[in-house]
C-alpha cells in the first residue's frame, strides 16, 4: 500500500500562495501541504489601505499574530490597534475584521483550527448590519 507523502518541514518553496483582494496568503500549514487535521497557518501580507472586512468562520477559531506593521483589529464590536508581537484571539463563529488603515504594509500570521471541517470556511458579513455601520466595506 502506497502512503501519501506529507512534509514535516515547510520551506518558502513549499508554501502555497493564494492571491486574495486583501493581499497574498502564503499557506505554510494546511491539508495537502502537511498531514494536518487540527491546524492551519498562513502568513498574510496586507498592503496599506486594504482590509479583510467583517467576516466569520462558522467552524474555526483563529489567532492573529502581527509580525510587521499595524492594524485596526475588530473582534465582535471591540476594536484595538495591534502592532508587532500582539495577538487577537477570535472564537468560533465570532465576527471580526482586519483593517490596514496605516501607510505601511501589514504582515501577520493567522492560525486557524481545525484544518478539516464541514461547512463554509468563511462568511462575509461586511455589508450586513450592524457591521456596515461600524466600518463601511472597502470596495
């Protein structure tokens, strides 16, 4: 019986890059790259003026860890400004948004769990009340 080969060590050359409207996502840990069922790790580079507007992950909790730059981070109706070394924890199905309102790029790690689940990974609520009144969606 042939066993699938999954990486134990992931290099820059191994990551999967996904281009999204709020910046490139460099997937370092997720099913298909490693034999992960419980964890995903992505490095996101968000240019100045971009945002991952209000959304929720119905099946996943998330930790955001800022590496470089600053962001306006929302978790529910609470807003904080985060910089390097600071963290936001987002419980399962909690609405949140990351906004780079600053003049420099933002680089952060997003750790999501689990890696395997049923249902949608993401639900955009940025045009729904009360979220669109708190922070208008970027076009």
